[in-house]
C-alpha cells in the first residue's frame, strides 16, 4: 500500500531554505568568530575558549527546556512554527552584538560583552529556533520518504550556505575596509538574509493537527497518558531511549568535527600560507556533500532503510579523512582536496537522513512509553549543534593558546604549526572513526519493526 503524501515540492524547498538562516549564524560563528576575536579585537584564544566552554553549561538544560515547551505549545501556527519565527529575531540581534564589541571597553568588559551575547544567542534564541525547525520534520508529514527528502533538501541549503559564507566572508571584510567595522557590516548583512529566509521557511509549511498526527497509528503497549509532564519527565524519556543517546552523541561529534574543520582558517593562513584556500576546501567539502544529499532519498529506499547506508557512508568518510592526513604530511594540496571530497561524499547520507532518523527514534519512545515528545526529541539537533560546535571552537582556542599562538603574527612558532596539523588533520579523522563505531549499533528502524511485529 502506497504511503500517504503530505507535501508539495515547494513545501519541501521552502522548509529547506530555513537552513540558510541557521547557517548564516552557525557558519559565521564557527569559522570566523575566533579569528575575529583574536586578530581583530585582540582577545586571548585560551580565555575565549574557556568562555565558550562555560557558556555551553547553560545549553544542555535549555535544549531540553525549549523542546519540552514546544511539545506543550498549542497555537494557530502550531507547536513549532511560533518558536522558529520569533526566536530568529533574537538570533540576529545577538549575532550582530558579538561583532560589535566596543573597542574602547576594558578587556574585562569586552570578554563579558562577548560571553553575554554568545550565551543569549546559543542557550536562548538559537535553541528555540533550531529545535522548532528540526521538530517540524515530524509535525508537517508522517511520510518517512518525505522526511528524508526534507532532510536532504535542508542540508543542501545548509552546506551551500556554509560554503558560500566560508568562500566570500574574507573578501567581504576586506572590501568593507577590514577591521572591526567591516566585520560588523558583514554580520548585519548576514542577519538580514537570515531573517528573510527564516520567515520564508516558517510560512511555506503548515503543521498537521493532533488528530492528523494520530491517524493510523499503532497504539503502544503502554497506554498514552495526557500530554502533561515535567521537564524531569521529559529528560527521563530521553535517557531511557538508547537510540536517542547514540544519535545525540553522533550529532555532537559531527559538530565538533565541523568546528575543527572550520578552524581551517588558521591552517590555511599559517601552514598553507593562503587564507583564501579556506574557500577552496569549503567547495571540496560542500559540493560532494550536496551531490550526496541529492541521492540520499533514493539510496535510503534502495538500501531498504538508513542503517546500512549510514554505516557504509561513514566508513568511507573515515578512510577519506585518513587520506587527508597522509596528503597533508606529504604536502600535496590537490590530494588533500580529493580525499576531502571523498570523505564528504561518504558522510552525506547521515546528514541527509538525520531528521528522519530522529523521527524514527521519537517513534521508538512512543512505542515503548506511549508519549509523543517530538520537540523534546529534536533537542538533540540543537544540543549537538551548540554543544558540539562550542566544544570544538573552545578546544581550538585552548589548543591554540597552549601551542603559543600569537594573534596577527606574520609567522607562528613550530609548536603552533604542529598543533595546527593536529587540529586540522588528525582530530577530524578521529571524530569520524568514533561516529562510525556508534553507527554500528544505531539500528532503530529494526527495533521499531520488532516492536510492531510483537503486537
């Protein structure tokens, strides 16, 4: 029997465009905030790394908190869309504030300014927006093939935006005259683009009613209770779902991986001696990723699910990053680019079907505990993005400070150059290997099938 469809092509594309908004924030911060703070504002990389790490202490609670609020929200716009729409205005203001640190402030005041703006952005507004955006996957369609398509389209926009930001930002800053004022102008432009695309995404889809979401559902053995539960109850539901924990760990590692690669601006500047190569490597990452995302829905259907495809893909991705390590020490930029592209292609299926995988994970909670916690379940995407990205950026700051990095210096010490090799070559390969090991156990589709068959 053919599965019911819910979305037109323009709904899927409109939804996916929301990741343009998310990535003008994420890509700008993850790739450039550290070098802006160290080389333009004059902050210490180690102190910045510590502030980012402390900021992340607020994020874990806020993710589950906002996910629970979304689950309980009932408005004419639905559960998730109001949070996605209104939350982004705060994202835009905080992004601009981060790049508007007053030069005449004392160093202590500058660090405080950054910490407050960064924490409000990540623990507050970005959390509300991003969890709501991810939760829409389970709230606007019940068709798993459409969910995979939405995830693929979404991440095509995400990687395309990331590629564009990494390619043009250095040139834009130079065109606007360089210095803090130029960074501020770029942040304002990106924020306006984000507001427009986020609004387009919100109003291009419509959430299903609770009655539509319940149609044709297999009732769980555990009777569904009234949708009233505390934050502690929501947290218990998450930690009782082993597949959620695996997905969350994978997502955090994926974002740490991305954050370490985004510190490539230092590797390109001081090892390869050409900062503009960041854009070239961004193309080598994002074009294969986008191509892979195009084929992900077809491959998921052909392979009979997500499990084998994701595991095979990440095995290829790990081998590709090992090739980058070898090419880096040989000193061959062309070979580094080729291996980077191979790794990105292998990693693309998990990026494309992640939202569908989380929706399947949410169904596992429903089948075992009789609770619908889609918003709370999707907290792992926001948690992973912020915690992983924050850890990766903080780790980069600590390692740079430990290695003796001097902001703005024409040349760096041998210890710093060695550390840049570790950060850009070895660490991403190790993170990919850890994700591959997790994926060997992440077969939630089969678990759900077994639960349904047992009824």
